[in-house]
C-alpha cells in the first residue's frame, strides 16, 4: 500500500477515498479495506456499569436539561451551572444516558469503549466542592482515546492482549486534565494500534471493542480514525471534550467526517508520556471538540509547557480579512465551497498543489514502531515486550485477535531503524511546506479533510479541522487549516475566524440519530 497517500488511522474503502478526497489509493495488487460490519464486544459490561450509576437518578429531569447541554461549549455549560440550571451530577447523567441510548445499544455507534464506574460519584463530589475559584474545566466530563493511560480504566490500544490491562499511572495529559478539575469519565474506541494493524482492517475496528460506526451513515460512511470513537462521541454529545492522538491524520480525518473540530498541535507541544506509541517523531495528543474555543481550553490543560498556554481572547481576535490562504485544489465540490467561503470572509485565496513525491510516512512508522513499543512495554510492564511477541500471541487465535490480519505489524517488526531516512522525510515535508509559504507569501495553507496531512503531519506542523458542512450525498467534511512549526496560536485564530464565518457544523437531531441507526 502506498501509505503516503492514506492517513494513518484514516483508511476507508478504496472507492470512498477516491470519491471523497480525490487522492491516489492502493495499487491493484494490494488488499482492499474490508467492509464494515456491526461488532460490539463489551456492550453488556458497559451497560451494566452505566445502569448501576443511574439507578436512583430522575432521568426525566435529566433529559429535560438538554437545552443547556447539547452542543454547548464549556463556557456555556459552566454558566448554566452557576445559574443553577444545571449541576455536574445532571451533566454526567445526561452523557451516560446518551451512551445507553445511542452508543451501547443494539447496532449502536460503539464509540465509547470504557466508562468510569465512579463517574457519577466524581460529579457529585464536584457539586459538593467548597472550591470558590473553579477553573473552566472543573467538573467537565472528558473522554480519552484508549491508547492514553488511565489508572482506573482499561488501556488496550484496541488489542486483544491488553483487553484487561489497567496501567498503574495516568498519562501526563490525563494528570493535567485532572489537575484542571476535569472528570475522565470514559475511554473511546480506536482503530486497533492506531490503525497500524492491517491494511484490510476498516477504520474504527479493534479486536478488544469491535466496530465504531459513523452516525451520519452507519456502515456506509467510515468514521475514519484512528481516533474514531473520539469523533463519533463528540458529534453525538456523549461528553463535553475528547482527547485523540494523531500520527498522520488520526485527528483531522475523524473530525472531518463527524462534523467536529480536531486540533493537532505542533509536535511535542502536548505531554506525550503514558501514551502508547506508533511513531514518536510524529505522534501528538490533541483535542476533538464541538468548537474551537473548547479545543483551546482542552489544549491549554494538556500543554507540555504551561507557559505556552494560548489566551482565548487572543484566539477570538482572529480574522481572515486580508490573509493569504493557499488551498490545495483537488476539484472536490466541498473544496470549492471552502474557497468561496474563505473569499467571502475576506481572505485572498491562492490555489496550490502539494508535491509529495519525496514525502512518505511509512518509513518513519515502520522504523520507529518496534523500538518505541519495546521502550513503552518495559516501562509500563505490559504482558508482552516486542512486536514479535504481539504477532506470536495474535497468531494463536487470529479470528479473535486479528480477524483482518496484522500485516502492518509484521512489516514494522522486520524493519531496521534508520534515523537518516526519518530525518530526511521530516525535512522534506517541512521544506516543501515552508517553500510554498515563502513563494506565495502565505499566512497559511488549507486543504479538504485530511488530504494534505502527509505533508503537515510528517513536518510536525499544527493543523485544525473545522466543519465545512455536508456534500451532496449528505456526508460531512472539514477544512483543515495549517501553519508552520509552533504557529499553533495563528492556526487556532484562523480556525476560529473560519468557524464563526462559515458555521459548518451539522448537528444530528436525536430523531435523525435513531433513524440512521435503524437503517
């Protein structure tokens, strides 16, 4: 497979890729991605965990508070709580109820893979807290992708071998969220091993949890990934904020296809300790949310350097007026819609193409996956030590441990690390991007969905994906706005300005959700 043309954690069916983003896909001799099918492996356990917590809760009263919760940002939720329209217990119960109604139901979305058994208890503690000066994330329910360590919930990376593994210590980003007062109430499903299990495996599938489906068109429209559950849970209002991870497109892709906001910071801008690795030169933790302001608040909580937090008021000063934006032209109807909207907002748009002939993510991933995993497994005392150990374990029962194969893992296990090749690829991507910025005197480069992430992700540059609306087939798309290294604030400003002008998020009503899930 020509990996540089497919976002890691974002592979969909061959026809779908060609139709939606107009990029080159696998050669004929390569295996095609399998079709999605319903698979839910933890439903009974998760339903029990939720029902036990909601046993004595007045759910009619909770559901009546929808207007204060559905698609509300953290500022609006906190205001409702201050005004006594809500409390943290009601907020938590509301989200847990939606998981029961839309996610962990027969032929449900299946994006939530773990639920904190103390979620309601923690919410009640926040209501009873004597703290006067509460931060903006205090009491806010946050979900994290299941490759991010939590000391009270399973962190499986989607694998069968880690299906019961609970780390002894939280990841740094989880510690920081808790320090900010947030409640880590759930984990979200991911494409197994951050979608580096097999080229045949559909996005959103894991041996531990099953198949996550896209609520806009289940089984037909991929949820993309590998942060699949983060995207689906956010767009259906199962939590206020979500944390995903990206190697090449794993935040941008699911955000684009679920009409949510996905922010991938510059490489190393967020704390990475305690996150199961794919390629340390590319891996980044970032938020998937329903608004840019929520992405800013979440990023500030998990930033590696607390001195580099971004002022929300500065983000709100962002404008597109007079900005020179290069847009990668792929002739897609939604790309043209984005260009028109950017121009209406006052931007000067220059249509461009990326030349990716000398840029590839596969050599980096194949070289780093094995050594990075070996270092991680030893530090966190996993039940295997190397990729070879994992391969051997899966081979004992491929039907349950690797039903779509494990070709990517085998390839990575047999690759020797060549730092010179890694450095060359990263340098090629950065130079190509920077040259375009200089040549056309651009403020930013943007592209449809995740079609240009091979350049920006390999370069380690920041990007934010903003909802763009639906295409003629009713599928969501996003505009991904990017910047050079450490231009995270600029990217957020431009993203906020485009979000406010375009207003492209498409919220599925509860009636639409129920109808889609019954198809």
